[in-house]
C-alpha cells in the first residue's frame, strides 16, 4: 500500500515539472538569442574601451583635482539651474532662488561658519 501511495505522489507533480522545464528551456533559448544579437555590440564596446581606457584614466587623473576643487566651490548641484552654454562657449550656472545662502568667504579664503 505504501508503494502505491509513493508512486501516486511521484506521478502527480510530473506535468508541473514538465511545464516548468519547458518554461526554463524557453527562457534559456530567449536569453541565448539575445546574447547572440548583443555580441557584436559588446565586442565593439570592448574595443572602444581598450582604445580609450588609458586616455580616459589619464584624463581623470589630470582632471580629478580640478573637479574636486570645483565641487568644493559648488555646494549642492540641486541648488543650481541646468547649465546654459552661450554662443561664445561660456557656460553659466545660475543658482536657484530657493537655494540657501552661501557662507561669505573671507579675504584669506576662510569661511565663517
């Protein structure tokens, strides 16, 4: 009797397992197709990164201190309107009217807190 119950219990989930297996196979085939389609683009991106990677690293090494200094002067980017580029190439960053007042910088470069 125990064998009959065991066989019946094992037979019941078989259709569910078959459906799950078909879904898994379908998803696997879909993802494989997607990877095949993306492979040329990813290879192109890899080549671009090999070409520009050293130049980008050098630029960040040179620009890093300047960007850090700029971020020290600009308190919070959410306090500014989007930048506007003028025809002569100048860039204007206007501070929002709702932004808190900036602390005054003394002649010796110190900020009174």
